[in-house]
């Protein structure tokens, strides 16, 4: 059975564990390079991207995470999308540069302006209720990933909010705070072979 890793330094970790447990999927919290070697795919959860980045660097995980994202499925959610992006602004910060998008931090407002919406996602059969919490604006950048097409899977009010490219997903929203496991099921089924 495949094992899903959840980057475990900070953020919205437990809700992913709950949904993966409901699906009967093996999962661990990833805190070290040794943990990366135990997993087949990785979720980088929502939270505070600057704090996550400090832990990633302190534990020597930048290069291992970049290498992992080249060959294995990685799903960056909200702050996680900022971590995987090629470019980050408001303010700028380092990132894994794993997907050809620009992430503009906190575009959708402060935590007090968080909201839920039913979103049509082309990977799913029906709408999914998702939450936007201090969410970033995501936009395409110039392609650096040769042969890997950047795809948009969902938009909100005309703005793309869910991209994929090769092994990597990036979404502005949280999909783990409700009871619906549909998107997690899709991520677990995903092949490690780039699209």
C-alpha cells in the first residue's frame, strides 16, 4: 500500500490525517529526509508559509523536497501552494520552484474574511465545498518545466485557483476542512508519471 506524507512542521495537518484515515490510506507526518524516503506522495498543507520555510531550511529539506517533487506527486495547499510556486510576492520569499506559477500571498484577504464556496473542479464528478483562508492568488509564469503542461482545474470569479503541472498540484483553497474525501481520493490515485 502506498503511503502519503504530510509535511508536519506547521499548519492544517490533522484534517488531512482524518480524511486519509477515513479512506484507509497509510500516512505519516514528514519531518526529515528519512521520512521522505518512506512515502510515495506528499501533501504540503495550508498554514503559514514563512514559518514552514524556516523549518524546511533548518532541517535541510529544500533540496530533498525539490528532488521529490520532480518524480513524485506533491500537493501544495494554500501556504503549500506558495511553497511549491516558482515565484512568490507580497512579500517575496524562497520556494521550491516546483510548478510554473506565481503566488501572491494573502490575496483573498485576512483570516477574518475567510469564506466557503462550492467549486467545480474538472477532476471530480460534482462540486466540492472548499475554504479560502488568507489564500494566495495563483497565476501562470513563464515555463521552466520542459515538456510538462500547466493545467487549470478550477477557477473562482474568473481567477484560477487550482493548477497542476507534471507531478505537482497547487491550489489556493483548503479542501480538507469538510467531510468530502473526493479530492484526496483523486490525489491518492494519481500516477507518479507526469501528465
